[in-house]
C-alpha cells in the first residue's frame, strides 16, 4: 500500500473506509496479546486502575461518571467476567512502557510525523464508548489484538445530540446503543447505519463528524490518532462558545452536581479569571475568522477534502485490494443487533447509582441537564456564532 495514496484517501474521505492488512511495522504485531500484557506487567509492577461498569445497563447510556475503578494487572484483562466490563483507554502511548509501544507511528498511513500524538484503548468484552462524534479532526484506528464492533452513522443522522456530559472534543447522543429499553428511538436512523468489525491488522478511517458507537467484542487493544484539520477552526469557535455557556450555567454549582454534568476527564473551572480567559480565546478566534486568517498554532493541521470526488474515486479504485468503504447495515440486521443489546437492560440500574444523592440534588441535576442541552445544542451554538461574527463592536 502506497503511504502517499493512503494519506490522500484519509484526508479526503467523506465516508468511513476499512484498510485491510495494514500491517504497520510495530513490535506489538509480532506478539500475542498475552505476551504484550506480560511485557507491560514486567515493566510496570503496580496494578493498573481499570475503569468499568456492570454488564447490565439502564435506559440511558453508561456515561463515564458512572464508572468505578478496579486495580488489576494488565494480564487480568484477558480473564473473562460475567458481571462487569473493564477498560484502560483513551490514554496517550507515553504511559506505556517502551517495550509495549516500540516502533509505533503512522508512517505507513502517510504520516511519519505522527508518533507521539497516539492514543491506546484496552478493554474486556462489552467495554464500550457511548455513541458520539468527535468535534475535531479525522480519526485513524488500528486494531492490534481482539475484535471491536463499530457502528457508524453520517453527520446528518437523526440522532439527538446532548452536551451533558460535557467534553470539549465530543458531542454525545441521547440514544442508548448499549442497553436500550426498546427499538423505538432507532427507527429514524435504521436506514443510515454502517457497521464493521475490526480485526487484528485492520485499520479504520473515520471522517469528520461521523457518529460512532464502539464496543469491544473480546479482550482487545487498538491504537489511534486524530489528525487535526484546517477546518477545525470552525469547531474551535463553537466549542469555545459551548464552554462559556457551561461555565455560566455551572457557576456556584456544587461539585456533587457538576460531576454528573461534566465528563471526569474534562476540567471546567468557573472562576472569574477562567471565564475571562475563555472570552479572550473566543474573541481571538472570531477575529481570525472575520479576517479569514488561519489560526496560528503549534498543532499540525492538515488540508482536507481538496480532491474532486471523481479524482478521489479513481484513487480508491487504484487501492481496491487494500481498502473498501464500510458497508451499510441491513435494516433487519440492525434490528437484530439492537434487540440483542436490549437483553442487557436493567430498569433499576439508575436507581442503584443515584442512591448517594439527595432528592434536591437529583432535581437540580435534571434541571441543569435540560438547560445545558437546550442552550448548547449544536445548531443553537452555530446561530450564536453567526451573530457574534457579524457584530461590529
């Protein structure tokens, strides 16, 4: 596979593509999962704080704030459990011992400079990420061990975007793919669902703003990188506006309440100084946009969608032995998938994890969640952005 051609495909893809036999020259591809875990444990004698949830879920997605931590050895991830899934994921490869990350870069995909901004994901069966789209860049995922199921939907799919839990780089949806109570919420998207099971040696190209729900089918490891794009500047403005709205709505709100509104990996200070800093960043970005200037940044931002559709199609045809589009999932097969996931539904699940809060706190969380999701809807934020761009003062 020609890395230069693959780079053009990645930066111009408007649809998800699977690369078969990617076979990057990484040491981990010359090991078994058990050997990789053993190398980790030898270099890292302390137990690892895995996060996870019960296998049974409620009517709503299992958000990150619901996860609890269990300390385990890395090799324990290969031991099946019937009651809980575990994950050690969304972490930079700098946290891995050198023997476990030796040789990892994205040169074979046309990006030899990408060797540090790489993330790893380790999980047991049923470890998953709630359905969301990434606000920045495009995503390249390489499966090393185990299998992962990817459900993908186009940006215009009729899902319900929510900003609770808030994370600057992700917009989640209300629909619960993991343990749905019924099939009803999915009828509006059942004709736009794409699906692929990534196996070792396969790579996936996820274009900007594509929704995705990802679930581990067996103990697995994958690496990925998000490639920053020149078009991300628009998203930076939208996310900055969203952050300011959250800072205002969450001002003077106790941490016990905000912990149910903000993703655990997100820092949202509401001090006067931090709000002022957010306003300064927003004004800078707006001025850059008004003057049609590219944002100056230390981050590498790549051009995207620069090839005409016809030329892109020819390029994909040339690479047919190695690359193909992710296929549309038959409506009946999607129905069967969701109905299988319904078997995990436990209506009492939310009651169990809300016992620690008072009635007043639960009511306040519900009010704030509704307010945030209304005020920070992506189309509402875009309207605010347009108004601010044309302000003269």
